[in-house]
């Protein structure tokens, strides 16, 4: 199998480690193979691919789409290095308000699967980083929602010792306790 699937401390979030075939010419890896993903509990139809580029210190998130536009995501850092964060915002979940944080980089080539019902964000640790990700639903601007990146109740350890660069939108997101929980999913 060309992948290892590692369930994280929130079991629905899965770190995917592709098998990398490398030699003096470079490398090859499969970044997605539906049959392997389905066999390991990721039975999602991806409908949109995204590519973002950010510079060191940028923090994007924590974002999600309100229902019925919720998105599962499969993320990979193709250039640079990031800390990627998924926060469980499913109101009835036993892990509500908890998070998973993993390092994704061009070196480790790991991917993170985040199901619907999670807010997602990342911070750039390298001079630049490019993030490629698949989403199960198409982006809907009217359903764009977020949670404050620095919410004290979640207390994400972003692993940084600097003030991150944020969009105006991300500076003003509500705390988890203030989001409309009927919109999750």
C-alpha cells in the first residue's frame, strides 16, 4: 500500500503518510488513491482543489463552511513548512473544542485529512509555504465562517514565538462559545 494512515488524538482526523520513491532523479509519490483512502475510512468525494501560498508568520484560520456546505479536506504542504491545525467544532462530539496539530512540510510529504465539522487553520514556519488541498464541497462565500485563532477556551499551541500576520477577517472571528452551533456540519 502506498500510504500509512495514522488516526490522531481525535480519531476522525487522520495523518496520511505517502510512500515516497526517490532516487538521484528526484521522487514520485501517489498523493491520493480512492480505493486506499476508502479502505482506511476516508470515503469522501472531493469536488474542489485549492492552492495557497503564504509567507513566514502568516496564520490563516480557523475556517469552516456552514452547513449544508461543510467541507472535508485533505491537505499537503508542497513547499516550505507549516503547523496545520484542526479544531473539533461538532457540538455533540466528545472531543468538542479539542484540536490536532501536525507539521506538514515539503520534506515529510505528509497529508492531513480533516472531516466535516472541524475548523481548519495553519501557520507558516518557513520563508514561504504552499498548501495544496482537496475539499469535499465547493467554497460558498455566504457559508464562510470561522473561530478566533487565539480563543482561550481552545488554547491552540501554534508553536510560534512571534505575533502572526492575520487577515482582517481572522482578527475578528468569534470565540468557539459564540458560533452558531446549528450551522456546523
